[in-house]
């Protein structure tokens, strides 16, 4: 049987609501927001009937707590306040419906019944989504490897809350898709998802893009313009490549997170914004902090929950599945049915995929377009994929000894081995020192000392 929780400080109001709803569901009542928190944590009701005005803590505050902690049951506000402003505030905070006291009992029962049906549908949808995650699908993202399933499960849990999320990972791993799916599974799904590529905006435009500007704020500002934070009000703003944001804008984003307000360029008053922030970067933000390029206080605000997308080379078990799905999609798009031969699949598995899933899809699309038959063979793969595999096989077949094995002096051989070892590890991780240190089993500072000792520098520095 479904459960309804009534939260109202007036005993007579609770009694009237309970009598009206008995028989529809199991009804429980509490007289304060504090008691409601305990009951919600224990029972997770299917519907909440909530008064707005209570002595210790008001209903809007309790609703914010619900969203921040991932409780998704619908809320029906039952209040003596019969004003458009109160109703609008309740809806903005996440209420599903609003009814004023003095209501008709049949109307109350009808609204409650509709919300209970919505709650049941939502539970079924969440169950289906969990089953899809177990099968290796998370929205438009695919992966059955342990690394991807772990990401999917974590993202599913965090989506239900209102927590700030930081997504880390190399370019092409799907950070933007993950951000979109977290929003789609959140209580903000019906509101805007606004994406901003911080790396693509010039420094002199990013503040105007994020916070908007008033007419006349600068040369060329002919009219008022709302920024991305305002456009995302009630929804989610996705700050992609936030590691490339300049320090002045970082400070303003920090204030927006802390105060839930922004100020347009050229403006004189603060504007309240209710947004969930999801950010992403391919950079090592700790290195950026050490170099003085990223604010440490903003970093900690952004990383309430951190999700790190694995590279394709770290989850090659997913490559056959991804290839199959992409070939099916591309076949429908280009009007061709193309399969991949086992030999060509081996070439794909040998390639390191520095561009990750994005590179795989582009390679497959190029191959589908250019191939002449209905089967993709190794020779029809792009040169960078086929030759990379061929080079690796040739080296192994020739049995060429590494240079350091030809050294007579042990110390020199050891030095050359270490140089080759660390260079390969660094190249594998795109010169990310933290990831390289973790894989090599070293402390980050120890690895930096070793690189200085061996004279290893990132190309171009």
C-alpha cells in the first residue's frame, strides 16, 4: 500500500487531511519539519502533504532539503496562503501541486490520487533505469566494463540529489553526455540544461556570457542580455572545461555558488538564481592550483561529488560493444549495413585511442562511408589505426632489444630505462603527473622529483 505523510503544525488540519485521505493510502502525520526529516528517512513516503508556514522551519526550507538529499516523492502544498507569489515560490522549490485550506474534499482526493499515480510511475521508471545500468546502458552512454558500470551507478545516485558535480576525464570520453544524463534524471529535468564551453569563449566575453549585461555596460551592449546563469534558473548549468576559466571569472562563479546570486555586467542589483552546477575539465585541477591558475576554494565547492571518466584504452572490453552500436547507428544514418571482420576488430583493440570514444566513432563513420563492401577489413581502416597496430606487431616480431639493454654500465642502463618507462607512462596519461604517479605506485611529489632528476620535460616546455 502506498504511503502519505502529512506535515502541519496544526492538529486540526492534520486530522482533516488524514480523514479525507484514509482508504487511499497508509497515512502518517507529523507536526514539524524536523519530525518530517526523521519519518522520510525511515519510510520514504510516496506523497508529501506540506504546510508552508510552520513555527520552527517553513515548508520551502524542507523542500530544499528534500531536493538536496535526493528524495523524489511529489509534494502537494496545503496552505492557508492563497497568493500567486506563494504558489510560484512553492513550484520553483519543486512542489508538484498547490491547494489552499478550505478546499473541497473531492478535489483534494483527486489531486492526491494523481500524484500517487505519478509517484508509482516514477518508481517504475527508476527501477527500469537501474536495470538498464546493470545491462551497461546509461542514457546515450554505453559500457559493460567494471569502470563504466561504477560511473553509471554513482551518477544514478548523485542525479537524485542536488549536489554539485565535477566530472574529470580526457577529451572525447563523454563528460558532456554524462552531465546531460545526470540532469535528465534529476528533479530539475523539466527545466533548462544550459551548457557553456569555457575554453571556447574569449576572456573578455565569458563574464557577459555567464552573468549577462545591462544596456550600455560596454561598447556594443545595445540592449539588456540575460546570462547563462539566469537562463538556467530552476535547472542545471554545465560549465565545460572549467579548468580554462580565468581567475576573475572564477571568483564570480564562486560567489554565485555561495550566495545563489549574480550581478549582470553594468548592473547595480543582485539577482537570485537557483541552479545546479555540473562542471567538467580534462585538466588536473590540483596541478592548476599549484601553478596558481585555479582557485582552491572554488575547486572544493565544485567537487562535492567527483566522477572520473575512464579513457577508452582503460576499458577496451567495451570496444566491441561500442563498435557494434556505432555501426548500427551509422548504417541507419548512411543507408548501409556494414559489419566488421574479426581481423579488423583486432586492429581496433590494438590501437591506443588517444581521442577516446569520439575518435572511435569518427574512425568508424569514415570507414563506413569509404568502404566498398559490406564488411570492414583491416585494409579499409584509416592509416593511423591500421599502421599503429602493424608497427606494434612488427616490433614484437623483430624482437628488437631496447636500447638500455645494450648498455655495459648498470647505472646508465637504469637511467635510460627510467627515462623510457616514465616517458611512456606520461604519454599514456597525456602528461598528467597525478595519474602517472598513481599508476606507477609513486607519490606525486616523488614522481616530480624523479622527472627533474632525469631531465624529463613535457614537449613544448
